[in-house]
C-alpha cells in the first residue's frame, strides 16, 4: 500500500493537533511581537484578539 493512502486514511488525527496548536500559538506570538515592539499591553491585546478572531 502506498504511503499516500495511509496518510489520507486518517487525516483528521494529524490535523486536529495542528489546528489547536496554531489557534493557541498565533495569537500568543502576535501578542508577544506587538508587546515587544510597541510596549503597549492594550494594543498587544487588541492585536491578539484580532489574530484569534481571524483564526476562528
């Protein structure tokens, strides 16, 4: 059996942890980046909320 058939048989098991990690890490990374560059926590929170909203 070719490998591509094995990997396509259960793609949900691979995708769900990646989606969860991306949903958690992208807003965190955006918050840290804005907080580091602007030193304004309220702006970092707004950008993180926007990143979370776009991710959903």
